[in-house]
C-alpha cells in the first residue's frame, strides 16, 4: 500500500501519555501498515514528535489539533450537531488536505461523529475503537452524567455508520451492538509484549513484593489494599497518579504502613513491563466493566493476580481460574493476599495459568494482526499482512 495515510482522531492529550509513560510501539500504526500517520487531537495540546514517534513505528508522523473539549460542549449546547458545524467543517477540511486511506477514532463521542461526517463528505472509511461501556461507565459525578445525557445521539450515529468497531473487552460488545454497530470485533488492547519478561522464579521475595498499577480515581482506588497490608510483611509499590494520590499517602500514614508502601506517579511502560516479573503478586481494584492493560501486561509476565469482583455483575473477561477474585474490602484483600503468600504451589499455579490464558487471549502479535486485517477489510484490501 504505497503512500498510504492513516488519520487517527483522539480526545487524549499526548503530552499526558508521555508524562505517564504510556507510550506503546506501533499503537497508532499497527503492523507498520501506513506510510504516514496523522494524529488529530481534539484539544490544544502540544507535544514533541520525537516522543511520540515510537507509537507510529516506521511511518512519517504528523500531529494536528482540531480543538474541542469542554468549550465545544458548552458552545454547542451539549454537542448539538447543528451547533458543532463549524468545528466539523474544520475537521473535514483537514481530512481533505491529508487525504487518508482510513480514519481511526478513539471512542464514539465527538471524535466518532467527526469521522462519520468525514465519511459522508469524502467517502473515507472509518474504524471506531471503544474503550469503555459508555452507557454504564463515567456516571459517578454530576458533570459526567450531564455529558453522558447529551452525547447518546453521537454515540449511536458514529457506531451505526462505522466500517468496523473494535471492542477492547467483552462487556463492550453488548453496548456496541445495542447502540447500532454492525461490524464489531473483540480485540484486546495491544501491549508492548517485547518488553515483558516472563516470570520464571516463583519463590517469595524477602519481604514479598506486591504491585498495583492504576489511575488513582474512584473506580480504581487502592485504599482497601493499603489497609489490607497493615498486618502483612511486604513491600508494596503503587504506580499511578490521580486525584486520590495525596489521600492515599495519608491512608498509608494513618494505618502505620507508610514504610511498606512506595508511591511512584509514573514509570515508562517499557521499564514497568520489564520489572513485573520481579514482583510476587499484582493486586488491583477496578470497578469499570472490563480488563485493563495493566492486568493484561501482568498476565503476560506470568504474575499471580488478585482483583476485586465487580460490584454489580461478574466481568466475563475474568471467567476461569486464571486470576483470584475477592471482595473489594479490607478483609477481602487481606485474606486473598495471605492465601497466596502462604501457599507457594497455589501462587505458582495461578501465575502459570495467567500466562497460559494471556497467550491464548491477549497475545500482542495476534491482536495487532487482527487490527491490521480489520483495517484492510475496511479499505477493501484483501491482502493479509503478517507481522
């Protein structure tokens, strides 16, 4: 596919991803399929291209801004299509200048609607990747509930006309189908498997080493885990940042375990993946509706994993006995951690099961190949590109 171009429309601020270390090889150009990748941010972020180049592999990288964000929500009276027209036309003009072979949009909000309008005007196919169960997620604070109430029309319109929809975990499939998507595939998040070292030695460290890697927000708050290790001899590393960060440090102090807990706001992804094998257990809290990249990375490293049961209904991605689920309570985490630390054979078996499960369902090469094939199908190209 000579001179092929991909346009990727994202709501993220790339500088934030750089700061958090969340930079993955070829994330925006799977299989090095495209010669040029044009990343379009719907915000005013500015980032050094050299820091992002890894995400597009060998392609020539361009970064553009079609500013939206909260101001667009307010100006358009809640993303009313007629009130967004000026913004939409700016995006269409940019697409006309770029002349991409395909548009990929992250989520089906204003970004997905822009991709739909580009297709209407320029006959360019588009793929939507869904990273949340958006009729259930992000409804814990009034502002999120307000935005959710106004965006439903955009969600349905962009999914209905998409040439392919990627669901990054199983519960999204139900949402995508109910909201009108016609071509939905389950393709788990692609992680940088080359940096993940497989755990071979399951003998306990002294003291045992436990790790949590999550954004520190309400749905992923590790407060109960911190409290659970009060009476457990261990070293506990918490990687991540968020509006709970300082509160969590206070929890560690109040529970007299600040000497056991180390907080690191960010670690470059390649470094984090390479060090996972040096821990004895990953412990996580997540009330979202699917599996996170950090759990996928830990399973590919063969790390025994403890995670809470979902507060409403079981998560289908966690079916089987490849990880240990517990109540999201101090007692639940304490019992689960003690259980694995005191049973070497069970802990070893759990880590090996996690690795076997990950190789079958989360293999990064296979996930990348599935995305490449989806792109080729959307563009009407029959060739299957092997990585």
